[in-house]
């Protein structure tokens, strides 16, 4: 009698488990493929501020440093420059206080900007579209 019960319900239980497993995997995959977030902390380089349709926008470069030891054991510093676009608004520091050398924290999303230069060559530049900019106190 027990064997008849298992023989009958085993395929039903396996099917239900497979549907549950597929649904969870689908949710996990959808969650992972839609993340576009970047956080940086560094020092401001060049800054350009403009007003567009009544809102201030700042385009600035941001230098971040990565420190590591090479195979000889000596320390090496690697500087990377990032292009940041920050529109005035909530969670954005006063754009007039962002000047060269200012230490800042930036949180935003990565965007690929494509354009053709005057010589007709197509260029691609990655930009960080800032959703949060905080001026840091240098220690």
C-alpha cells in the first residue's frame, strides 16, 4: 500500500520540486542581470560646471588609487581616472564646492557613451552617472 502511494505521488512531488527550483533560479538570474552600480572614492581632477534647463550639472574627473606589492615585494600605486557626471539634486553635494583636489565619494551607475570625433573616428567613453556625491574630510 505504501509503495503504491509513493509510486503514484513521486512523479507529482518531483514535478512540483522542479517547478519550485526553476522559479527560484529564474528569480536569482533576473536579480543578477540588472545590477548596474558603482561606488568610488578618490580625488577630483578637472571640473566643468554648466546649467542645462535650469539644473546645474558638473562633469569632473576622479582619480582612484589601487595599491599592491609586486613580486619583488615593493609597493606599487596604480591610478585610474574616471569621468563623472553629477546633476544637482538630492544626495548630491553643492556642485560649486567640488574643485580640483577635493576628496569625494561617488555612487552611481556606469554608462557607455559613444560619439564620433571631428576626424570621423567613433569613440567610446565610460561615464559614471552619479546618484550620490559626498565631500569627504581628508584625514
